[in-house]
């Protein structure tokens, strides 16, 4: 019996349109997963925001085509736009500071970070392999699921009730 050859890797050739459609579908699923987690843990319904951010990031990168310079500009545009969305999520509550006995409370950091992450997932789905996006999604969901265990839900150490 001779040496065994490794099994050939499965290679699936898709039309460019079908490949783009599948990538956009995966970006939607990633956005749904993160958005559902945020809606479930924080009580705020940001499901559509996450889905649209992930899909938009994926679409912008796909629309840029194969040119690396165009893709780089698309990624920079996504980062800029998502930065504005994230800034809109972050609130500083200074009511306690005015009374002189409580430090300012910052709310929305986790929501802003999850929107940023969803955009990164959309870019990853468009530019890389679905496996990388799926692994990043899994890791993020593990991190986001730790919300209630660390006292953040009650405004405890390092957290706020409206994360």
C-alpha cells in the first residue's frame, strides 16, 4: 500500500453575482446576531441598525470592486461613517456631577462598539473568508454575553445600565 494522498479541498466556483449575494446574506446574518444580542441584553432595539450597518459595509466594499486602492477608500469611508453613528450612541450624564456628589456617567459604549464591530464584520465578509467572519462573530458574542455576569447590567464595576 503506497502513501496516502490528502483529500482534495472542496472548491466551489460561484458566479460573481451569486457570490456577492451570499456575502451580503452572511453580513445580514452577522448583523442580526449582534443586533439581537444587544436588543436582548440592553433592552434597546438596535436590531435594524446592526443589520443595516453590516450590510452597508459589505455592499460598499463589494461595490468598490477588486481594485485595492478603491477598496481601501471604501473601508476608510465605512470607518468614518460608523464613527459618527457610534458617537451618536455615546451619552455622558452629568446630572450627578452638578449636584457635586456623583462622577459623570457614560452610557452607550458597548452599543457603539457593537455597531463598530458589525461594520468590521461586513467588511470582513466582503473582503475575506466567511470562516474569519464567523469566528470573529462567535468571539464577540461570547464577550457580549458576559454583560450580566460582571455586574454591568446593574451599573456595577466598569459598566453602566445602558451599555
